[in-house]
């Protein structure tokens, strides 16, 4: 396999309601005990982890998958050459993740995460 999908994210108008829904419907263990109340979905056997949250004001419900890459900036350059567009440049969230967002040629929102964990 090439670069794997390593994370998913589900957002909606009421993050707590979505967290409760997915926990109840699918038995997902979700921990939203953090300042952003971002519900981290634990990865279990044969699954990947993810996140469930509310969206920013002016946002819309969305499902996004995140793909692991060695370096984000060269990948965003290749994406642009092939018809995609950057939505969010390489962003470091200290102690959590280095990420970016792009739209594919059809307008689907996709995330990238660097394999390296930030300090």
C-alpha cells in the first residue's frame, strides 16, 4: 500500500451530540477531555483513530480522511500541479500533529499529516 489513511474526522453543528451518537451507535471510545472538547476516537484492532467535533462558525458538516506523508510541503506542491488546491497550509499543533488540508480536483476536503510528531 502507498501512503495510508491514518485518521478520520467528523464535524457537525453540535460536537457533543455527534460524540454521543457515534459512541452509542458503534461503541466507539471517545475522549473529549481537552480544552477544545475535540472527541478523540480510540483506534482499536482493525481500525484507525479519529476525531469528532463541532465545526467553526460559518463551517458546515464534513467528513475528512487524513493521509500520512513524509513531508507536507512537497506533497501540497504536487497536489497543486495535479489539479488540487491547498485549503490550509502546513500547520503545527504542538505535541499533537503537523497537518494541512487540501481539496482534490472534485472539491473533496482531504487532510495530510506528517509522519513526524511535533515537540
